[in-house]
């Protein structure tokens, strides 16, 4: 099947759906794609803590200072200024005034702003600890109401570019540009040719490259892999933020324990009940995430244990309010046999947010013509070497708005004759069906390699080992990908190994510790302690 749109948006989180909404309201023929069967399966939906909003007694200068401090001053100053001046107000205008999201209120009925690590003031809007779920639901409902076309169970395979795919040889001599996407219909097993004047990649993060992550299983960095293979610039790929506190439980995986617990009093303790963050930072439990994650990881290694503990019950003012204030965490832990009003929570650091990604400008434009990237898959430079808590949702919204405005204002279109030169997907006559267990085994091997050698604490020797192992996996995966009957799992596995090599190569190249890229025995080890 072959179809043409004004804009294709890949991803249905806050960035993808917001862009789809803005473009649809401007009269564009837009389609949003997700490989997940359930449209809710996004990183946005899993976000608990909240989103930075506008607050009367806050200032853009104060927010800028906090972002730069958390990011080790490695940030793109231009992006930080844009975000600090425009982001919080847009959150209020879009989610409160337009989508009518009912954020949590304080006792007097005013908005209840909470605090998270590295913030100098309470500026986080939240819906108890269901913030991401509420925002995702409001976006889906509004997008459907205005008629945004959304396709689930459709996996993007490759970006279509003029140089690589066109049958017109003259396209070889033109600058590279994106003209659409080849997309697998997961249920039918057929590949569809979707053409477009513009493509927006909003595919989220790369958490599923690691053994421990707060991300959904779909977070395999598909957008970055596709963009990289098409020739787009990737930057800061070594900068993986590990959230300090994911639930450690044999049956409950990928569940975040929000930083807002520590913002409201919870303390990290070891198995003897001792607080240990005072040994790592003057900010103690509210130090930036990279410092807290390294501290927990170090304490685990020292004690020879698989997890540390987060004590909320002894430090929260009014333990009877815990089930209401942190209802999602309370109920999830209770299902796993943990009553957080009576006992500490077992936690482990987990891959959480990708601070690098596809290099974009202030409008979300990539180095390839017609290709935009927004949200976690992109790198605006806002986060620098470490993301400030609760800034990512607002960034996704803001750059969705800026990218949409750029597309709307320019109104550029590709000539119809050039689209006609793009062939449909060519399927090999002989296709091999691989045992899913083999794919799962390769994925787990890559995840363990990344966790051990390219995770929270890295070494030169460990990164060399990772690169060697990943090159071996890549050779095997690329070989059977060429012969395999296409499936979402095989496409994801190719993307995983491509992204893992991008990250390890970037980490190997950057020999100095900064933010969440921490090289043991590097010259700058003491900088962040």
C-alpha cells in the first residue's frame, strides 16, 4: 500500500501527539504512527513526578540556573534560554487552559507545586503520581476529537531518502533529504510506503538497551537508528541518565519510584538503615540524579547486594496521607507485597532518560532536509550532561510547538514527480522465520553488556570489551536481518545493536567524566562529587 501525507509523525508520546495536534489544527494532513498495539505504551505514560509549569514567584533566570547546574554547564545556552522563557507558560496554556488537565491542588485550592532534586524552588505540576498517564490520556482524547489519524501496530523500518531510494539517478547528485517512511504493518506482515513532505521523529528513548530500565519494552531508540543510518548527525550519545530509584522486585519490572518522594522527605538508606548520601554530596538525597545513581550503585557494590532502600515512612510528614499522595506507587508496591507506609522500598538505579540523540536546532530541524526530531529522541542540548527533573515533558511539548510552527510557516512541498520515483518496499522471495527465543537471547546479551560496561560507572577497558562484544552481535544480527521475515522484534533488535554501538563509541571517544557520563579514573572524576 502506498499513501502520501503532508506530515508523518513517528511516536505517540507527548512530543508526537502534541505536534500532530498543532499540525492538524493548522489544516495539515498528518498521520501519527506507533509500533505499539496500545497507543498508551509510551515513556510519557510512565512519567510519575510531573512537569515544570509556570509559577508566579518563579523566574526564567532561576530555572535557567537550575538547568545549567544539573547539566554540568554542558548545555546549549540558546536552548536553555528558549525553554526557560517559553516552556513553563506553554505548559499552563496548553494543558490547563486548552486540554483542561486537572493538576493536583493544595489545601486552599491553588495548584500544588512539588519539589524534585536540583530544583531551587517548588515548580513541578503533578496529578498525584499519575502525571504522565493523565497527560497522555488528555492528548489522545483531544487528538481523536479533532480527527488526527493514528495508526497503532505499525513499525517504522527505514526513512525514505532521495539519494538512497529514488529510481531517478539525478537524485544522487542532490543534497540528501527525507521523503517518507517504509512501515511494517505488524498484524498483516506487509510493508507500506508512506510518503510525506515532512517527517517528524518522536520515538522516545533507548532504555531497553539496558538490563534495568524504567522505560517500556518499546524504548529501543528506533528513531535514532533510522536517522543515523540515513546520515543524520547524532550528538552526546554517551549521556545516559540513570534514575536513582526504580522498584527492585522479581515480578514488577520497569516501575519508577518518583523523585518526588525524596523531594517530599524520603531518604536513601542501606540494609543497616544508615543514610549514605551525606557521604557523596552536600545536597544529600536531593543531589542531581547522576550523583545519586552513582552513590547507590557504589553502595551496592561495596555491600555486595542487588539493591538499596528508600525510606518514606519515617520521613514523610503524615504517613496516613501516603496512599493518597503517592497512590500509584503505594498500590503497585502493595501488589508486590510491600506496604510503603510500614517498610522501606527496595530500589535500584535504572536507565531512564537519553540526554543525547539526533542533533536538532531551535525548531527541531535535523541535519537532513525535511526531517525533524522532537522529544527524547532528539538532542536540543537543553539537558547538557544531565537532565533536570521534570523538564523532559515540557521540552517535548515546546519543541513539538516550535517544529510545527516551522513547518506551518514555511509550507514547503516536494514535487509530485519526485515522489513517483520512489519504489515500494522490495520483499525477498525467500524469507526465513527465526525462533523468537534466539532474538530474545541476543537482546538480553546486549542489555547485560550495556549494563555492565556502558552503564552508571564506566572504564576504558570495559568500554573496549563492550565494543568488541557488540561488533560480534552486530555482524550476526545484520546477517540474519537481511534474510529474515520482517517482524517488529527483528527491526527492534537491529535498532538496539546500532544504538548500542553509537553509545559505546561516543563513550569511548569522550575520555573525561561529565554529568551522567562517568569514567572511573578519568581526570574529572571529582568534579561532580
